[in-house]
């Protein structure tokens, strides 16, 4: 029996997975139709529409991958472990190893219906709704960092101690492997990070690694977070890294590929300031404040620059999930470096 037709934009090898998925994912009720889903750049994502149900398929991109990147198997493990906690995640259904119908790894998970806010200014919402959405996000972030990693089986999910030092080394290596041109502000930033005073180590916490508003699904009828998505960069680490990564949103320009919150009247929209958001996080976790916040921000800008440089390099190599967006991301790497240097100068 032939597989149902796949939608436009679905690679032939992914479309050929339909019979296997129909057999191994009982919730689909048979062979699914496979359709592109979302705007992600890292792991191509597809909607599965079976005779008896729907699901989401995420696969590693084709081609040579940087070590540790595109870890859909880590996504599977962490979402399975978080299922009984207060952190909302999709239910995982299948982890496919390379060679199981495809030459690369893939994961099938529950399709969570709801709203994804691609624009952090949340157009169309009221001031009260925007405030409530940010309260929901910071609550989920605090809940995530409060998870007992040993109790949920993630005690070995990352190396303890020296998180920021190890991360700087990792992302500098990945950036160099993807580097396509010399960027003076990047060089300055790398030098500053290497000499900066690091925040003290915290108790190992589960960090998402890409915590931002468009990696969450919200209830269509309100501000509740139904699911946190895209866990491939998750690990055990320093919780301030997640907080600073999200707070970059306040500094990124809104009229750009990033669609940040910079340059808009946040107070008029009902969006809390960066300072208020950090204070809310600290209250929820019982913290007196964040030590060396400038470092946390500068590191987050560099880490994102390294990630997007990798996306751009994959585009040049012909392996980007969305070539047009990847080209835009390549142009934003100098912007990120400049914003990081501005934060350092202002501190």
C-alpha cells in the first residue's frame, strides 16, 4: 500500500517514513499525510495527519552536523522526563534512531493546539493580556529551574559545575567551525568573555537553552502556557543563562528578523520592563537578585550569534531548512555582536 501524498516542501526521504510511522505510532491510526509545520531553522518539523489522529514529527537536518547540534534524542528524553512535572511539554510518542527508516534521528510527539506568538509585541492583545502572558512565561521559567533533576531522572543530563566557562569554550568552537568572515565586534566580545568575572556556580538546574515566547504554545482562550517546545539545546546548567537569553528579546530590534522588543513603547503595550521581569523571576525563586547580569547578557548574545552563524553556514552548504530566513540570520550576527558590546559599554 502506498503512503498518502506528502505536502509540498516535504523531502522525499521524510515522506517515505509514512508507512513506518503509521505502524509504530498507534495514535495516528494508520499511515499519515506529512505536511511542513512551523518556521524553525534547526530541526525540520512536520505535521502528521493520520486516519485516527495527528502528531508532530521533528527530524535532524541532512548533511554534516556540528557535534552536539540538532539533538532530537535529547528533546525526546527531556520531554519524557518532564511529563509529570509542572512544566508543560508535549507527550512524546516515538524516538527513531538513524537507520530506522531514515538516515538521521527523528522524534514524534503530541500536537498541541493553541497559539504561537511569533511577534513578542503580541499584536491584537490588550495591555492586561500581554502582562498576563509575561507572568505565565516567567512562572514556567521559574518552575523549570525548580525541577528536581535527580527525581525525574535527569541527574546525568549535563556536566555539573563551571557551566559558563564550558559554554564559552563550546560556542567559540562552534562559531569558529561556522565562521565565514571576520567580525571585529565578535572578536572583541570573545575576548571580553574570556576575561570577565563569571557568575558563581549555582546548583545544577535544567535549562531549556532557547527559552523565548515563540517556543511556547499558549491557550487560544487565554494566557496559559500549554507547552514549551524546542528542547534540543537543553542541558543541566546555570539558570541565569535561560533568563538572560529570554531577556535579550527586550534589546533586540523589533523591525528586524528577530522581531524583538527594542524600539517599541513597551510600557504602553503592558509589557514589563527587563528589570521588572528579572525581579519577578527572582521573587518566584526566592533570589535576592542576579549577580553579574551584564556577563549573562553578553554571553547570551554571543551564544545566539554562534547558533545563527551555524544556520547561515548550513545555508551556504545547501542544508538550511529555510534558505531565505537563513540568509537573513547571517546578516544579523554582526548586529548581535554590536548589541553585546553596547551592553558591556553601558555596564
